[in-house]
């Protein structure tokens, strides 16, 4: 029968602890990777890259970062847009100061700088939590946007106040600037997305992840059994901000090319990424991908169905998108707090026992 575990057994601890212990899951994972790496670059065009695939990959990295902080460690954050701005502006300063350095290094260093800023703004989590921590990170969001707007050094004293990504190539292939190819920008973002997912998956399944989850479930009990809350919370902020900084750097340099901080990284961006992990599933790497895919695909589907097919006004379709997202958040928070990821787990459990009753 389809999707059965008969014949799948583990003879070592490594086999028992692998990410995909069921052979069918591993094959499916390899097929998805093969299609993403080998097939998609040959059929992708500018529309698919700019409308769906590149923003999905970038938002997936941001959702993974926020999910580590909120879903795994239980530290509520509303400053995702501000930390993405840190990654974007750090990448811009590095690109203009060190043009000879590889773009890979620029993006990674932008993540490291954002991690340091995230640790700084994560210090209040040692004293406050819940609603008060959310307000503190919201203050960080507004402060960072104000800082990048008011200090001309960050945008190299440009008269417009915008930052523009200069042309940079990797292995002789342009990946930033107006003359890039769709497949090149897609593959560049895909590399960071796969690496982020692998690193996050291993961190959350290891000692660090268990400490984060202990702090999330009951911080006092975690401290009693030997978990250092200072180290656990600050590492969660650092790792989360690292991934969010990478996504901000890619969002600026690869996807948009030119940004103004208030428009590109405002409070709306923070709520958008937060909605992704709520709908996708808190405490799940797969949920980060599912939520990012849903919220990137939704406006495209509504535009095609509402505007192109049904002829509805654009403003009506835009408001309908807000209504759908708000309604889904309420439904998921009440009926299924663990989001699409939990629905997928339940579906797999039922499929394993079908046609017998569960």
C-alpha cells in the first residue's frame, strides 16, 4: 500500500535520529531537491522568479529565523522588519566598502552583524516576557527604521535616502543589478535557503533546541534542571537574527535591488513574517516553508482569479486578501494552533493506517 513503514527499521542511533527515518519521506525529499536544483533553473522565467520563487525562498529564511525565536524558544518578537533592515543595510555597506569580496561573504557577514544587533535587543528578554517583550521588540523595530532614515552614513549620503545594490557577480555570473538572469538569482537564494533549513533543523534537534524548548515550556523549571536562561535566550536571539539578517540582505540585494527602509522594512513586514509562522506552524521548520509559500502564493492567486478572470477592482482584491489572512489566523489560533504543519502530520498519520480507522 501507499506510504507504509513495513521494512523500515533502524539498527543504529544515527539511523533512529535522522530527520527522515521513513524511506518514502527521504525519497520525496530527494525528489523535491532534485527538481528545485536541476529542473527549475532551466524552466524559470522572470515572472516566476520575481512573483513567486525568489520571494518565497527569502521569506522562508525569515520565517525560519522567527520560528526559532517564537516557536522554539517562546520569545515573542515584533521586530522582524527592523532586523531585516539591519541585514539589508549591512549588506549594502559591505558591498560598497569591499567590492572585491564575494557576494556570499557579504550576505553571511550581514547575518553576523544582524545577530550581534539581535543579541543587543534581546537583553530585555532576561527580565521581561510575553506582552512586554513584544512591546520591547516593537520599539526596536521603530528605532531601527528611524536610525536608518536619519543617519545619512547608512545610505552613503544619497540625496534620495535610498540604497541601491551595485552590480556584483559570483563565478562570473551577475546576481545583483538590473541585468541579472532569473535562474542565477533563484539559485543564489536557493543555496542560502537549503543551508538555513539544514542548519536550523540540526540546531532545533540538538542540545540547543532542547534548551530553547525547555525555556519556552517553563523557564523556571528549565533553570532548575540546569538550563542557563541567559545563554539560551541570547543564543535564540542571535541565531534567529542571523537568519533574518540573511533574508534582509537577499531581499535588498537580490530581489528588490533598491529599497527605502520605511517602505520595505516597516511594521507591515514584521507582521507578515509573524503571520507566516502562525499559519504555517509554530515550532516547525516545515511550517516556516508552508506559511511562506501560502502568503506568497495567496496574492498571486487572488490577482489571477479576482482581477484577470472575474474582473474585480484591484482594491477589492487587496482587501479580500487581508480578510482571508485575518480569518485564517483566527481559525488556526482557535482550531489548530500548530498550523499547516500539524495538519500535514495528521494527514500522514491517517495515510499510514488507511483504509483502517484511526
